[in-house]
C-alpha cells in the first residue's frame, strides 16, 4: 500500500471510528500501519498444506 493510500486509509478509519488523529501522530500511526501490513503479508504468504490442523487450545 502506497503512502498516499495509507493516509487515505487513516483518514477513512479515523472518520468511521470517530477517532481523531492529530497531525503530530500521523507519522507514528502510518509507521505502525506499515509494520502491521508487512507482518500480515508474511503470514498471508506462508503456505500451509490443506491437511494442516489447528493447534490445540491450552489453558493454564
């Protein structure tokens, strides 16, 4: 996602959630979103075989 698309996304989500994002916060919000998207891409691109089973749920 290009920086201008990220800015558009930040604006749209901010408006949808009625959550104001001050101009001073925008670089940090954009940086966090870039990292989150990069990590999500790694997870999305990791191929799993069709027979992969979900892990058990452990509780302590």
